[in-house]
C-alpha cells in the first residue's frame, strides 16, 4: 500500500488540489448568491434615507428595554440593563411622547392593547386571604394615591389608544415604578407582623404583586412599542446630526460609565454581586447582553443625540432675564392660611368605599339625615344588639402562648408509630377514619401493615391525628412550652361577632370576655383557645363597651363582611332591576363576588342621587366636575364641607386632638364617634405658584382678604378642603421661587417637545421612516 501511494502520489495530490479549489470556489460564490445573513438585512430606512440593519435595530431595542430602575428594584440578579438610565420612562412616558408615538400608528398597537384590556378587566388587586384589610389597595391609598384611580379608569374600558386609556396605562406603569412591587410586599409584610394571629401569606412576593403580572415594557405596551421607540430614536438622531448636534464616542462611553458606577455603588451592598471593580461589573453586563464596548457606544450615541436635541428644544424657553425678574416678583407673593381637610379615612375614590361608610352610618348614627352627618351616635347598647361587629372592649395584656400545632410538629416519628401500633389506639383510628381504608388487624405487625397500605394523603391524615392525640395526652408539654415562651404585650379588641379574633385561636369570645372581666389586674390566668394555650395578664381593660371607629372597622375587615351581607340580601332586587347586567354568557347569574361593585352601585343609587344634587348646589359652575357613579363618592361630604366653611364658629367643626398616652401600661386614648368626622386643620404657606399643584387653585387665594374663606376645593381623590386666609405676604422665598421656575420651565418644555414631536412624526410617517414589517 505504501508503495502504491509513493508511485501515484503526484496524481493523488493533483486530484485533491483540484477538489479543494473547486469547493472553495463553489462555496465562495454560493455566499454571493444567498446574500447577507438575516442580521444584516435592512430592517427599515429612516426618513433621511439611512438604512438600518436588523442587528442594529435589535441592539437598540434590547438596550433600552430595561433600565437602572429595574436593576434597582430587582436586586443583584443579572439581566436588567443598568447602563440605560431610563430612556423610555423619562423621554417617552413621563412627557407624553410615547402616547403620541403609539397614536401615530394605531394599526400596529390597537389589537395588542385590546387583547391586554380583556385580561386586565378581570384583574383583582391583592387581598390577604385571612385578613382582607391587609390589601394592595390599602397600601396604595397611603403610598401611591394616584394608582387606584388610574387602575379604575383602565378597567372601565374604552378605545385603547384614546388619551384617557393610554394615559391611564402609562400612569399605572409610572406609579408602579414609583411604588414598585418590592415596596408593596414590604408594606404588606409589616401589616402582617402587626397581628399575631395572621399567618404569613406565601403569595406576598414582588413578582406576584405586580399589576396584571406585568414587569417589562413589552408586557405593558405590547412587543411593538420598544421597537417603535428604537426606530424613532434612529430617526431623531439623524435629524439631530443634520441640525449640527454632535456626540463623540468618548462622551457616550463616559455617560455609560457614570450610569454603571451608580448601579455598582447600589449593588455593592449585595454579597451576590461577585465582581471586583466597576469596570468588571460593566464588562460583565455587556457580555451577558451580547454587546461589546463599540456596539454599546454606537447605541448610546444615538440616544444622546436624540436627547440633546429634544432637551435643547424643551429648555429653550423662559430664558429672557426680564421674564425671570417679572416671574420672581410675581411668584414671591404668598398667603398664610388654615387648611381644613377631611380625615384620611373619609377620602373616597370608589363606590365600595362609600358603600362601607353607609353601612357604618346606618348601624351607628342616631338618625338618617340623607348625606348630612348625624350629630350623635346610637347608644352603644343599641348597636350591640343590632350590629355587635361594631362594638368592642379593648384590653392591654401581656401574654405567653403555646401553639399546639408547633408541639405536634415536634413529635418524633418513632413515638407516632408506637402509638399507632397499640390496639386501643388503632381502635380510635378505625372510628375516626372509617372511610380511609383502615382495616381490621389483630397484631402490631398487621396494624402497621394496614396503615402502610394507605395512600400518602390518607396516611398523612392518620399521622396528624396520632400527633394530636399524643400532645393531648402529654399536657405537661404545653405547660413547659408556655413557660419557655417569650412574653408579649399588645392592645387587643374583643367583639362578640365579626372582625379578627382578639388573639390567634380565640374563637369563644364570650368565654374569653368573661375571663378578661373576672381576671384581677396583674394576676395571670390561663385560657385554652383553638390549638393554643395562653397565659394572660390583664394590665388595663376598658370599663364599658365602645363603638368601633370607621377606620378601625375598615382595617379589621368588619365593614367588608357587613357590606357583603347587605349586598347579598339586596342582590335578588338588583337582578330584578337589571338581570342582563348580572348574567354570564351561558345565562346563569354571576356570583356576588364578581359583580359586587355593580350591585353596590344599584344599592347606593338613592345616595348617589343625593350627592349629585348637593354637588350641583354647592359647586354652581358651567364647567363643574364630571358627575358619574365613579366620581360621586369623592363628593360624599360636600354638604358637610359647606356647612363647616360657612359656619361663623368653625371650632365646632374642628377635630379635637387625641391626648398623648401618659402611662404605657394603660390603654391608649381613643377617638370618639363624632370626632372622627370632624375637620383636621393645618397651617400652611401658599406661594403664588405651588409646585404646579392645580388642585389647590392657589391663585384664587390671592384675591381674598384676611379672614375670608376660599371656595371648596374638590380634587378627584375625595380630599375636599377649603382655606381660611390669615395673612398675605410679598416677602420673597427664593427657594420656592426657584422650584416654581423649574416646574414652569418643565411644563412649557414638555409642551414644546410635544409640538416638535408632532411635526417630526408627521415627516417620519410621510417618508415611511418607521416600519413594522
């Protein structure tokens, strides 16, 4: 064989050379026939004629899709692009440019948004399964008051690309950015911790608390939105270059380094971030995104060109010094006055809030005066008879507890098996579990064999029963656990019905109340609850039964329970009034839980009519507020506000301050029934411009004399208020002046940006500069 190759090696070499040459030639020319790769195909052509490849477009969209806020809120997990400081959020959503972009191409967004709206209509915010007063809506009320209103507007439905619907969607996105789900989870966990008896709900985690389950821009606005923004940036950057704007590669890289350094400082507190320096941290992010420095700079250069042009347009207003002088002189004026506000629990933004108030007033007010407030409540004894859910006795106690379930969990498997194999105990199992297949057996081996044949779920039930019997037979275990338990102190509320249990496992409230009342102060007693043994020492006990305040009744869920009962009784009448509204597609009536708001609206209709008449009377204006069922609850106290505003002696309407607690071993002072509805007064200074807060209408205060009272101010969140002018001043407050100037410039700048955006979009659309093909 070797001789053969030696003899013919020249010919073999020649054949191989020819084959290689032909193959190179073929595959080389084949590439020219097949054309460029998919990533190098032109994705679209800008209005100025520049061809943008698919890879360039994908890189831009990928880079701006997530930002530093996502990184901040979701911690050290790699993924969110912290090098992007919020292009879409800051430059398209906060200023309204994103709304204009979507409305310019309705055919590409409408279907996606309609599909989302169908899902979003059925979304229900989080409510704790054991304690309904621990809820997302409750947290929003304090930390994100605008979120619930935007959610209601979005769920009401309408044209998905209308200003109202798109505005609501963008407001929800921005509100969730300002009060993200990790913050909401933290608030809910803190509320859980306030109640010993409330078990931790595993569903309280940031991902499950996100509105509609949405996290990314694509989930909120559809997969085409990020691409549309990316294509617009390419077009805008091209226009910026034509206008003479320049951003060097070094400048773009320096800006990215600043963004990366800020994120590195925030993430360095997490031990999971295993990088040694800012440079490596930024390099790792680029690597994970499939970028190198050159590509990242290319993208960010375009972003900065777009930003620089739009920011210059926005900031090119109010630059004449004379204008600033006149504005400063005007803005330096201020009014000092007393602001009368409703208590926070009485500021309503929804029908169910109003319905709970009416249930409360029907049960506790001495008389029904329409939408005017009664002067006094019913007697406590009368309320106790009719609605015991709204009457309580409070106690300050020290206590220890032994949880039977915890003791059962500690029973060794060996003890469980030994207990089960005994004949007398096996007889108990056959009696307790006749349906789970526990059969006759005469010996210990047969008894254990019979149990081993049970299905896993059945065997768990049998084992749990054995644990409970073993703990019950060893009473000293509970006593020992009680002695070793840490002592806690708490103020508890005992009601004969409704609301949360006074303490975990205390179901027999009558027996518990008797035990509290018969206990001697500082003399501990034991009480057996459901699966819990307590040792309780009473430090202080209210001598008489007291009416529960509206705020407390809402927080502990009593009013939700009472309202559900009321609406359940009213539901048959509601069906007769509008049967179609309450039926599903198959013709069957929906459960009350699905139509609670609609039933409440019908039940409240007489009250809503009274509120509407009062608003029309008190706010006589051709451009008055929109009076529909969704907005009327916010005006529930309009007559009460008018009465207080016009009173000569306003002190009768001002809430008395609740005295501070002087003795820590006693019960804290409690708000009275009448005082909870009175006005909270704060002294405020109103500059000529109040940070752009148009709801206060501060400009009208400057036309009033000292001692006069403003018109009623009625913002949509139900915070009805008025101002009594005390003094007027023209002394300049330069800090407030500067803030007012900044706000004014931002307002005018945003409008200027939108005007330029309108003309630029028209040009881009005319030249097909944005393509979704």
